């Protein structure tokens, strides 16, 4: 009598589950498929800050929907990690300064300063 194994079925289920995960990610090649992210241009510091966020934060924080925050206002009003005009008390900067984020620790002092300047000077 041949023994039946559930392993192939479990592997197919896992593959299906992983395949159903998030389709888009701001750090992937989705820009070519969906077009570039349209950023709010009313804050002159936001574009530079968004590049840092996109490269250092959004790729991991996809569960937070951070890629949808395309203006300073949306970061300040919805993200819960940015306090308009108060970088040092913003959880985003506190996590970076405590070397807790990004988890790989690869954020430069210039990139951190870009984020600080943006938050402190938000309109």
C-alpha cells in the first residue's frame, strides 16, 4: 500500500498564499507598470524626504500603507510617526536615532537630517 503525503499539498498552499501577497510596492518596478508616484509639490522638502522614506522605510512598512502617503499633510495627519514641526518628538526620528530603524541600520546622517529638516519645516 502506497503512503499518502500531505507535503506537496502543503507546499502548493504555501505557494498560493505567498502569491496572493501585496501586488505593488513602491520600491519595485511597479512604477513602470502603474506610472510614477505623484507627490504633493507644495512642500519643497517633501520630495527629498520621500526619496529617503521610499528607499529606507516603505519597502518594509508595506503593512502600514506608507506608500499611499504622498504629501506632508498625509504623513502628519495619518501616519502616526510624524509630528508636524517637531522632528525630535516624532516616533520616526526617535526610532532612527535609537538605531531601531531601519532594521538593517543603513541610514546615513545626511538622510536622517533630510527627514528632520522636512518634519521641522512642514507647512
